[in-house]
C-alpha cells in the first residue's frame, strides 16, 4: 500500500489541472510526468560505476552537486543512488552515511514539481529540492552562495544539466544559452550535460503551435542550431574554459551525455574575486 499511496500522492497535483498533462503545455519543459516518457535508467545506465571516486579521488567529502531543471526529482534521486552505489531499496534510513559523501541541490522553475519532489524524496537529509529560476541572476546568486556556504565552498564539485539546454535556449535565445553555460561552467568543476538535439526544438515548437499558442520568442532567430551537442561543446570549450572529458554514449532517445571539466582558470578567478 505504501507504494500505491506514493503514486496517489504523486498524481494529485496534476489531477486538479488535468490540461497540464498535455505535453505541449510545458513551455519550460516542466512536464508533470516526464520520467514516464524518459525513465531515469535510460541515462543512469550509461554512467560508469565509481564515477565520483575516479573524478574526485582525493577531494574532501562531502562532495557538493547541483542539478539544474530537476523536474519532480526522479532522475536526481536515480543519479544520486547510482553515483553512491546505493541499491533501489535503500533510502536514507539504511544510508545515514550517504550525505557524508555527496550533498545534492536540485532546482526547478516549477514550484508544483518541486513540492512533489520534496514529498517523495528518499534522501531528505542530503538531497535538497528548491524552486528557482536559474536565469534570474538576482535570485540565483544569493541562493546558491548560501547553499555552498553551508559547506564552506564557493563552487560545486559537479553539476548536472539533463535535457534543459533547449528550454533555456528557446525561452532566452542564443545570448541566454551562452550566459547559462558560462554561469554553470564558472560554478561547477565538472559538468554533466545532456543537450537536446535540434529535432527536439522543432517538435517543441510544433507542439506549441498545435495548441494555438504563440511560438517560442526566439525559435526562428536562433543562430546556434544544427548539431546541438557539437555547438554546446564548442561554447563550453572555446568560451567557458572547460574541456570535454568524455561522452558516455547516447540514450535510446538519441541524446548524448557529455562530461566537461573546468580547466581551473575560471575557478581560481572566482575564488580570488571572493576574497
């Protein structure tokens, strides 16, 4: 009954406004049942076990991570479990030590999705879910600094940006995408990013038109287009002082998982400017 109860609880927010179930009605990608379409295992299975140990052999624990655009948290929790080698059945009660290894801050623009994530989280002590528009610089700077400050840190060890770049790009244009990538790269030592391919842009615009909504403000004027994994790699490596460490292959729905590493200069700059 526990599992069924959780299902009922998860379904509750959408039943009140059932039109929200229409995928096109999510102009920021805040689909209410996203993980049913793209289950977390599809991505998590591409990541090698022991990834955190190999990336951070000597770093002090806990590591601190940021997940941008976490939706209702299913993928965040699956990533957390996978990175720490925890079984599906293990929640925070079996694993009081999990938070000693990794604390994860997950944010999303949609308060309803965040509330659902908070209610269903098996790791309330070490995964925090917060309602935040990452493109609102006046809101994000104090919020993220205060979270990092709890750990005596000024940057995150690792950031996750899973199928979010297209929504930033469609809603904020080329300059918004560049600014977003620049901000994330200045804030994270490693960045795992899953860009949506260009065909997804066309599908999102089509869905919006089918619903009789206005087109995305920027769709027709985007000069950054085509092979988006390649374009985002270029921006991060040429403009944001990161290097591509690894591509972990593609999900069954044709999205690459790319891991970037800051080459250090932008973090040193950030540390010294904070002093």
